[in-house]
């Protein structure tokens, strides 16, 4: 149905000798964060399987293009260890070692009733067991190429209904554990570098372009040779943007300094536009948050904070009221001041007004207005603000149409004429078009 969620998905990898060699774990938490882990595994049991012939093969399609080869697993159990760098549960910390022990899923004995297909144990730094997860099977694997329509329906039901019923049970049990005081619930820290944060919202995505432009302009103005590697939030792109100062390309024995900047959280783009100056922004965003679950977590991951501060503070953009030589730029400044509690422009506001054309600032202004309205009216919730705007737009349209309808009735009543039924529909269409035209004119004036 276009929606899926799995806490852990295992991908088994085999080497050229067809023996189980590695494992990929796709780990997802309840906050729509993800981290992929490549785990090299090795045999952990001395009991070896008898050698089997590797010549037999089975074709999976009628055209005999896809062939399935049998595995040559030597041991009964395989295992490996990996570091835990994702916030998987409010009762868990982002540290420790995870020990994985599994059987080859392509062997028939792995699917025996009640047998343990996989064990995952989370260990403390001291080696003490923190949590154990056991994966068992209650049936044999399904071959998708041999499934009937009834089998497909059964699989959809079996894979859907338990998840629907399990999710409210998880919330109920978590609240029960929290209220009983059995375990302490931790707040969610920012993700570590290498993890994928939650899904980015449209407003955050719009503001990301302005922060990227700000970084690029600061690097262009910096006199020393530097290369800044900017990693946008991984939840919407895997791109890596390299920004180099003009002196980077100069010939000669120059010492180039390198820097990496990575926002760990999509909400960084909505926070950065609220700081008054660059120094305060870096001190707040680049410092360690001190969360109990992950004390070393940072909302802005920077390889060299002092170098980044030097680059950003060197390009001190300025904008004064006498510089608003055009009416459009004056409107932008006045609208920005209305959204600020102390009627003071932030460093990002000044960059927008001094460096960009008014037409290119429309998205920034719209995002700034929505953030201000959500903070004032909807407890910083954009969804709640959207509901407010929808209800308000419906009320405004109803009021305008009702006003025009009463005015039309008064005009025809005073003249003593009876108007035909088509006049009602034509008048409603005309009134609605005029109202939309008025709203468009007002929006163009504001932007």
C-alpha cells in the first residue's frame, strides 16, 4: 500500500564459495531514522556440515534466466559484533556492543519448528548483557515464484495485522514501564554521523537552500585556502557539496585546510535562522548536547569548529535601513521585523536582505512567516497550523459569498424584479474569481 516499516531487515551475503560471509542490517527506529550496518561474520561452531555437491541448480523462471544455486555452509552457526550507534528505543543508550549469532537461512534445518534462527545481544561496555532478542520461525520459507493468489492474501494479512495490533501494545507497555518506575525513559538525541535522520519536511527543505548559499558565500569571501565539505541532511539526499575559497586554486606551496560540516537533524534548518549572530549559533548547535542516551551527540557535526567560526565571522554581512533603496527590499525588511519578537534581524535575515534579490527571497519569507505563525498560534506545529489555515480560508470564503449573496438579494428586491436561476450560479462563479484575484494581488504585494 506504499507504506512499510521494519525494525530490522537482514540481508545475507555469500562469497564465491557460496558460504555465508557477511550481513547487512537495515535498522529503523520509531522516529523514522535509519542506519545501515555491514557486518562481516565467521563460523562460531565446530560442528561442520557434510560436503554437498554444488552442481545442482534450480531455475526460478520459465525462460531459465534466473538460477538459484545451493549454499555450501560449513558451520551450523555464524556470528559477529558491531557497535551500536543508533537510538533504537527510549530505554536504550547509543553505545555498547551488539553480538549477532545466526544460522544460514538457506539451510532446511534452520527452519525447524522452535529453532533459533538468530540471536542479537546488546552488551554494556563492561560486557554485561543489556538486552537479548531472539528470532524464531513457525513455518517454512515461501517461494514467491510458486505462490498462488490465496497465498499472497495470507501473507499480506499475516504481515499487516500483527503490526497494527503490536504498535498500540508497544505504546501501552512503554508507558506502563515508565509510570511504574522500572526503567528510565530517555529523550531522543540527534543522530550520529552515518545515520539517516527522520523524513525532512517541505519547509525545512526550502530553508536548506538558503543555508547552503550562506556557506558558499562565506567560503568565497574567505582569504585563506580552505575546502569545506558540506553534507546536507542525509534524510533527503546523499550528495556531497565541496566549497573552495578563491585562494585554493592559486599555484604555489600553500597549506590547504579542510573542513566538514554536516547537519544531523532536519530541524537544524529551521533553528539556524533564529540566532542573532553566528557565534551564538555555532556555540549552541555544534556543542555536545549532553543527552543521557548519547552525551556526545551534536546537532551540527563539524570537524573543526574554530575554522568554521573563522570562516563565518570573516564574512560579516550588513544591512541598514537606508540601504533599502527599493520598495520591494523595504517590504521584505518590514515583514521580517514583524516576525521577530524584539524587532531585530538575525544574521541569516541580514544575509538574505544584503546578498539576494527580492524575488529569490520569496520562499525564505514564506517559510519565516509560517514558522512565526506556528510558534504563536499552533505550538510550533506546522500540521496544526495547516488545519487552522484551512478552517480560516473556509470561513473567509463563506463570509464573502454570503455577503455578496445578500447584496444581490437586496438589489433585486429593491427593483421588484425576479432574477432567473442561472444568475445565482454565474454570480457565485464571478464572486469566487474576484476573491481569488484579490488574494493573489495581496500575496504579490506581500512577497
